[in-house]
C-alpha cells in the first residue's frame, strides 16, 4: 500500500497536481505513441497524396499553357490586323511565353506583350518601347479586340492622336466608337478633329485668367458652336472651306454612329474632347 501511495504521489508531482491531470497526461501519451507506431504508414499516404496533387497540378499548368498559346496567336493576329489602320503600318504585336524553373499558382510561364513599332526594328516589351500616343493606340487595339471580355466601365485615352492625321485619324475615331458601343464610356483627349467628331459630347477645355489667376474652363459645345470648334481644330473657325469640311466630318460621323453595331450591347459611345 505504501508503494502504491508513493507511486501515485510521484505521478502527481510529475503530471499533476490532481489525479484527473495524471489521467489526461496518460491519454495524451497514448495518442502520441499510437501516432509514432503508424508514422511510416502516414508518411507513405502523404507521399502518395503529394504525388497525386503534383500530377494534377502539372496537368492544370499544361492545360493553361496550351490555352495561353492558342489565345496569344488569336490576339496577335487580331491586333496586327488593326495596327495599319491606326497609323502603325510597320508595327507588329506578339506574345512571348518564358518557361519558369518551377511552376507557380499563375502557371508554368511568364507572359510578356512584345511590339515592333517599325520595320527593321526588333520586338521589345511593350512597356519599354512605346511612346504615349503609340501606347494609347496599342491599348485601343487591345480594347477593341477584347471588348466582349472586358468589364471596365470607363476608359481614358490620352494623346491617342499623337503622330497621326487624315484618314488614320478617322479610323482611330471609328475604333473608339466601336469600343464605347460595348456598354462603356470612353473619355478621349484629342486635338484631332477627325476623332472629335465621333463624340457623343464634345467638351472644349480653354485656359484663361480670372482675378489675376490662370484658370481652365470646360464647356460642352453643340450645334453651330460645335461646327465652329471643329473648323477651328481644322485651322480656321471663320474660313468657309474649314466650316464646310467640319460639317461633312460631323455628318459622316453621325451617320456611322447611327448605324447598328455588329454585336448588340447597351447604348454608349466614345466621348472624345479636345
């Protein structure tokens, strides 16, 4: 009896202070022992699960790579078809896939948009070679091609007319109108009348002085005032030839705006402003 009491006392000293604490320690030790006894089996099961997960991950990344390759070819083909009309006849858009040493959650490769702006030049990453105007036109081409997949409600194009004019400006204006027909609003800053005529609303930004301070005013122009503004953008608001040209540009743009889009969508059109 003394030996049993001594054993209980030492157990309480080590795992206590109470008998329930001692019993809880016994249960914990039993679970740990069982875990050690089945460790080899658990490791084998974990290795099998890991192999299955790796095989599924490899299949998923391979499927993603295949879709990226196919999508890149379609995207490049569609954009390259548009570039000559946007004033970039020597431009070429392409997509480069660079395999990663180890696949990640976003795939087995990195994807870079490359562009060659002129004949005889090598392709380089889009972010490094394009100027502001070229970048705006390339982005416009991307938006036109991806219009049915993009959910951005408002697009802003700044200096999209840089380095272009004439018929190319008309094509850019038409492309902006097409983008805005997909249920979006397009805000365009432009000095080119061939683009401005395609706006639903034409806003004129003018600098002036008020109270000895430089200010900027924004005004919506309509009707005759808009004709005068387009004529001014053409060169002379009072010249009869410029005014007739302005009227013709507005009529042409209005006729094209009234024509139904190829794909039905909520009504919205580009809103360029000079």
